[in-house]
C-alpha cells in the first residue's frame, strides 16, 4: 500500500474535516437564500427555498460547490456571498466524525488549517466537531487575511500555511475535498490527498484519494528524523 511521509498536515476544513457525502450542509440552501436577500441579489424574490436547495445539492454533487453557479447567476462576488452565507449556517447541522478527535490526539504532527471559511464559522465548526484543541488560532490560515485569495488560483494562503508547518515542503501533506485546490500545493512540492466523492481523482496533482478524513491517518508515516512539535504535544495532552 502506498504511504505518505509527512511531518505536518495542512487541512481544508469545510467538507474535509466533516462529511456529507450526497448533499451540501443541510442549512446551506436556507443560509444562501438569506444571504442573497440580504445582499440584494436581483431575482431572488421569486426564488423558493426548495428550488435553491435542489440547485445547491446538484451543484455540490457534480461540482463540489454551488458558489460558482450562484455567483454567475446572481452576480454577487463569491467572497461577499461566502462571508454572508456563513453568518446564517447552523453548525449543529454538520455531521461530526467521532473518530477524528481520537485520531488527531494520536497523530504527533503539526496540524494547520487553510480555509475559505470566516473565523467565526471556523470556530463554530471546530467546536462542534470536537477539533478545537488541535487547531489553535495561530495554526489557521484564513483567506480573508490574504485578500480573499482563492486556494485554486493563488499561492498566498498555501505559502502562509507552509510557513506555519515549519518543515521542508516535501514533508508536508495537504488534505482537501476540492481537487482544484490541490494543484498549487502539488506544484509547490507538497504531497496531496483528495477527500470525498469527487469524480476527478487521478490527476497528476493528486497523490492519493480517500473517502473520509479519518482514512488519511493510516496512510501517514513520520520522517525518520521527526521531532514532535510543541504545539501538538500540548494538543495531545489536552485530550
Ligand atoms: Mg472544502
């Protein structure tokens, strides 16, 4: 079985550290509708929640996200739409993976998040899924702090996450549910793991594919000269 040597893991958060295989977050459509109305998007007064939910679930299943469709259709900039939508999502809707806190506690690597989420939403999600102790605030890279740079088109947040990893780029693995967000990390020299259902699993930018984040841990080996990072010693002793 193929193995990945990694001293540090850079994680995406949404749809990577939790998993809704066939649909978007249950509250996503309602949150999006509220956001579109709040932002004054044209034509949303005739859009029903049922119509929008069928669109967002279809786009999630086929493209991994409905944001590009909504952005094109309603002419709202994605960064603005994401930020407003996250104000209305319900974290209790998310399905936590009960294995993950145990797996993180026994994984003595530096763990970093590189996310398009807003800080408030990220804090709510991590608390709900039981992973707050493993991701102290200084280990989370928010695209809002990098001009809303997209992980698929800009190296900015990837470079910031790599700096936090504090090790050679060849010893870093990035774990993501959106395959397009793995292209730049691969070009930078990181290992890459795609999580989830997406059909594009075999591109040269994808080293491995797994169904769920919990499946990643059994693939990882430590570098021979690895020294446990202090931040992760602290996280491990809190469990
Ligand atoms: Mg994601």
